[in-house]
């Protein structure tokens, strides 16, 4: 099996870069892992055995090794998504996931309200009836590099944008008459 590398000189931001990359996928499953060394790619094997039962397999950080403000931000964001959309997941914006390509291609064009891809995608996949499961995976302290997004000085703006994104997505769901489907949640 060969690996092909696609690059771009354009600065796109995380969400646009991820969508562009995933649109090039050709296999049935797409494994997405952030490149900040906070996950070990070998932990893919914790997700792989669940492919026959689920469409979206999320690596849930366990334990989470981030600064307190990132933990707080993530907890609040996931709480809002559970509150507004009734989804049962706890780490919807994980940087470690295995997703059926069909689900990605179906739902990617709809992801537009939030500044992060995965959380909105997970909510949309849940409402579309895809089967989703969270699997605990080790999450490591960042040893190389630094975040270029989540500075303490920018937290208010980030929170405001995400909250407005949640409200806009909720409005869209209400206008479209989308109702939460039956339980799509799984435990490995």
C-alpha cells in the first residue's frame, strides 16, 4: 500500500484544510489524527475493531492532557452541544477519529456553522442516523510546538463564535424540522 502526500501553499485554516484533505480520500474508511503529537497513531488499533458496527469512531481523550483552560473550553463546548442537540457524546471535537468515507462525503458540505469541523460533523452524523461510538485513547501532553488557536487572550472570542455557531445550527435544524433520531450511541 502506498501513501500519497498532498500539500498546498495556501493557508486555509484547520477546518478548510481538513475538508480539502478528506475530499481526496479514496478508501472506504478515513483515519484522521491531528499532527500535534498528542495522540499516538498506533492507537488506531483501538478504533479499527469497531468498523463493522459503527460509522463514526471517536477517540475520546483519556485522560486528557491539556492546560486547564483547554479542558474547560472543551467541557463547555461539549456541554452546549449535548444541551442544544441532545447528543450523548463527551468528546465531539476529538483530534483522533475513524470515519466511514460515505458519511464524510454526505455531510461535509453541510458543515458550516462552527469553526471546528469534527464537533459539527458528529452532531450532523448523529441526526443523519449514522452509528457513533467513543473509545478511550491515551492523550499526551504537548511536547513539540504550541497551539496557534487557543491562546488565553482569545478565549472570549472563540467561545462567542462557537456559541453563535451552535445557535445558528440549532436554528437551521429547527427550520429544517430535524428531530433527534433513536439511539445511535454505542459502547465498545
